[in-house]
C-alpha cells in the first residue's frame, strides 16, 4: 500500500477510488470484511503469520495465526448459518475480549449478518434497549454474562438464540444453547456470503442528548477507510506488533482493534484485562509492541505514575503512539516525548464516521493540544454555530462539519431516519463537536455541542441515565450531567429530587448509585448525587439540564427567560 508522503501532497493526490485500488478491490466484486481480514491475508501468503497474541487477566496466553483466524471464523460462520441465521440478521456479541469475540465477529460478517458488539459491562437495561431496538436474533455470550440476558429475554421476542461459548455445563433454558469452538468440527472451506461494498456489516450503538441510544449502521465498504487510515494515521506496516487498548464494545475496538490492522495483515496484541501502569508497560515490553493506540484517560493515569516507571522497562521497540476518544492535553503530548521519546499522535473520529477523519500523521508537525488535520479524502470545516456558514477563521469556534461521501460513514441510524436526517445541514454532516481551525488546517477541539457526557473516552447519554434514575423507587425527578474530572475528563453527576416520604441519606445515595451501575454500566454510575427540593424547569416543564451543567462548570448560564419561577 502506498506510503504517506508529505501531508499536502498526499491530501491533494488522494481520492477514495485510490483507496479501493490500494486494497486491491475492483468495483462490483464481492467485498466481505470477514473474508478480507482472513482468507485474503492467507492468499497473500501470510497464513502462518501470527494474527493475534492474546493474554488473559491472569497472565495466560494464546497465539493464533491468520490461518487460525480464517478457520475459526469459518467455524463460527458455519455454526451460525446452521441455526438459520442469515444476511442482515443482527447478532450480538456480549463478552470480554476473549479470542471468541474476534472469531465470531469475523464469522458473523462472513454469513452477511450484522455484527452488534455490546460492551460486556453493560447492565440489563443498557442491553435491553440496544437489543430491542435492533431486534437482534442471537447473542453470543459467556457463563459470566448469560444470566443478564436470561433476565430480559422474555421481553425480547425477536431473540431466538442465546449462545454460551465457554461452558458446556450451563443448565440450559428455552432458547439457550452452547457452542464450544475447541470441540466443534473445524470448517476449512466456507462459502462467504456475497456481500458488496454497500452491504451492512456492523451496528454500534452510541448515545445522544435526547432519546435512546442510536444504532449507527456501517457497511462492508468501510474497510477502505479503515485500512487506509490504519496505514496512514496509525502508521501500521507489515512487520508491526500493534496494541489497541480499546474494547470492541466500542467502535475503536472494531475499526482499529479488528478491521483496520487485520486488513493489513498486522499482528495484534489483545490484552483481556483492566488498566494498570505496571501491567501495561509489561505488555508493551513483553510483546515488543511497536505501535500503540490508546486513550487520554489511560495516558493521564500513566502520567500520574511518573516517567521513572516507564524507564524501568525496555520499550525500545515502540515507535509510534496514538490517542483517541477525548481531548488529548498538551501536557500528555509533552510527557510522551519525555517518557517515551515521542509524542502521542492524536486522532479524532466518531462511531458515526467509522474511521479517523482528523488526525496527526507521521512526519507532520504535532501541535500539542490540536487534533491534527483532515484525513485525505475528507473535507472538514468549521461552521458558524447559528448560520451554519463555513467560517474556518483562526480562533473562531464553531461546529466541526464533514462533507459526506467517505466509505466508512454510517449509512443510517437503525430505525431512526428522523434523527439521522437531523445530522445533515446544508449538505454537511454535523459532528456535534465544537472546534476552531488554524490557518494551517489544524483543528483545536473545544467541547461538545450537546449534553452527551464523555467519561474516559466513552460517551454516555444523559437521557438514558435520567430514565434509569426515575425507575428507582425513591426518585421523583432527575437530571444527569458531566462534571469535570482530572482523570476521566468528565464523570456523571446526578441531580435528584426525592418522592415524598424519602429522606436523604448516605445509604440512599449508595443505593441510587448502585442501581444505575447494575442497570446501565459502571461508566454511567453517578460519582456524585446532589439532592434538590425540585429541579429547575422551563415553563413547559422540561428539566433545564443546561443550567445545572453551566453551574457545575462555572460557565455563563445564558438565557434563563424560559425558566419556571
Ligand atoms: O466528542 C468527540 C470525542 O468523542 C466523540 C465520539 O465518541 P464515540 O462515537 O464514542 O467514538 C469514540 C472513538 C472514535 C466525538 O464526537 N472525541 C473523539 N476523539 C476525540 C474526541 N474529542 C477530542 N479529541 C479527540 N481526539
């Protein structure tokens, strides 16, 4: 694949047709991500190359070649097909970062079905909302999590198969089954479903300000953008050992934890464990990681433990480090230089964009605090907040907008055409983020244009939290906002008015926090609850979340003329 020359030249000479050629695709041909990341890599003579080095949280390791990836994904594909699952059916994956997650993801794509990854820490309610909306037909899970599904399955009539993949001895109830890859007859040849570049592939749910989470639907053609950006923005080359720390329950973990790197035949390290500075440096050292893709919250935690700890490890193989998900503080870029001898390269994108759209590139000057410049093939501008005219003037803050047409852009929000349409104004896709742009085309992130909470790089919708809060027996009214946090950028803070007969107490506060953690996820759990007599509302009765947020951040409150007396 063509290398990255100077930014200006590459940007000028590139169009998406070139990306198709770079990945060897001819118009009208079958295009299937599952096949492309496995069979095709084997056809290129890389079948015996290591695709996945996996380490579990207690230190156990497993290794798989691209040929293993091919056969194991075939085996999953054949099994799912034998259940009658077919093209466009939604199949959820709900497990930790186990090898089966990766095999099944590719297997689902091979039968033309839609892979719907769900974050394993989701509670029942978060799970239910996403599976009900998608009318998912099957869910692949493990003994650790299947009970969560069992508790909601009666309310999910479309769900036909609950498949436990790591324990044959589960006492099965109706609709439940087990499938243990190591005991299954391996499938060497599988007729991949003839998907093409516009066939649906992956469905990722993402949170908005109002309403339930929305399912951003991607297509197999997304691989063109994911592959080129993995090459150019993450600087991946054939002999790299690459570690993406993201979970495939979130889009980074699929676009750059599966599709981008494997489409290039790159070896990936997958660590199925949590964060720990010492542990992470050990992983980098032990496997000789050369390219590392992580997030600002993790970088801030590493910074806390100091440069000394970095220096105690041999990280001489590491040559490129990238970041995504939240604003990367200038200090983190400087610290990268000091501790590792190189900066962190920031990248910006969204679930909806499917691939990196603004980025720093190897060889390009990194301006600490900036997200970088538009990816080749992407027209990115700043629009005036009100008129939606292009402003592109230094220090003028507006909305980041993108000209639609790149291959990995979502094709729809599942079942939600209205909200999908509302994202486009005057022919621009509105990202919902605010930024300015400098004369050299570098974007300087300012914040979100809505109330979505970004905690540790994960978006959490206030509406989803508020809906869950008022299901608690003691809660009459509730609002959720993001509150500044030195490590996670934001954490959830809830404002709650209690029902008559309930008294504020530490126990009650804990009970509400735990209620949210269990129903939604640890990310959505409020770190603080402020109890109020009643919440500020507009005259029409809508809770003024904006006002609570402004108070918390010490910002101008703005127009309060619609506020209830
Ligand atoms: O607000 C921006 C923030 O994360 C949002 C997208 O989140 P999600 O769809 O979950 O995808 C995350 C991984 C791609 C954006 O709208 N965001 C993402 N990258 C950056 C960022 N904010 C500042 N700087 C970034 N580099």
